[in-house]
């Protein structure tokens, strides 16, 4: 075997090992949370020695941060606003919302683990929490860009308001499904959320006299 082939084999083995570790960490963290996840448990689950895990990741916190980043990248690739040929703003935002829900069902780990870490307060902030807050900011910017594209008449304050509402509503729906499981149709709930966002955008774009809610 030539040296280039040997190097490629080693790289492939390294990538495979890293993915096995991440997959094991995802499963354990999903069941036990951040505190219940340990290098020993991940080692037992993936069948690789702890030394292999430490070769790829500095510590548990670094591993959890990598899980959040990887899951978020998978989610982000699936979230795109359909083009204008796809229909009205309402139709486009509803399709996007449904796709977001499906991507959260398929790649929920960044939000599941991230919310656990974000709600905790520790003397020393875990790296995973920092990473989650960073990727969450990226997601919020994506939402704000979508709002601006679909509703160009909104001012900056209205865009911020809708973005906050969109992200907070998505968090709540996700947590509700985490509690109640498959009994919650996350896609249908996100589609409803999109329709409510659309109605709110139209109201915010209207004059002050048209924003009041009828008694």
C-alpha cells in the first residue's frame, strides 16, 4: 500500500471514529442531559477507548459543543425561504416553517441540549452554552432576513419584534413536543405559527389606527 493510500485510510478512520463518538454523545445527552453525559458513558456507547475521545475532543464540554454545532449546521442547511415563484408571502413563510419543523424533528440536538445549557447558570459558563448562544444568534439573523425579505414595509423595530416572537414561539413549540412526544404535530404547529406571524406582520405594517385589536 502506498503512503498516500495509508494517509487517506487514516483520515477516513479518524472521521469515522469522530462521528461514532458524536452519535454516542447525542444519544446519551438526549437521554441524560448535560450532567448525565460523561466521557466514560460515551466510550461505552461508541466502543472506543476514552483516549480516542480525548484525541478528538478536549473534554466533555468540547464534545457537547461539537454536538450542538454539528446539529445546528444540519438544521441550517435545511432552512431556506422558497423563492417568489413559490407563491405569496404567506405561502412561502408557511412552507419554510414546515421545513424548519421537519429539520428540528430530524436534527433536534442543538436546540434540545442548547436550551438545557442556556437555562442553567454556572460559576463557569460551559463552552457548549457559549456555542449555543452563538448559533442561536445566527438563527435569529436568518429569521430577521426572512422577515425583511417577505415584509419590506416593516421598520427595524417591527422586524426585531417579529423575530423575537418567531424564535420564542418556535422554542415553545419545540419544548411542548419534547414533553408530549409524537402526540404533538410539530409541522402543523409551525404552519399555524407562520400564519400568525404573517398576520402580525401585516398588522405591524399597517398604520397605528389599523393595529388596534377590536374589542
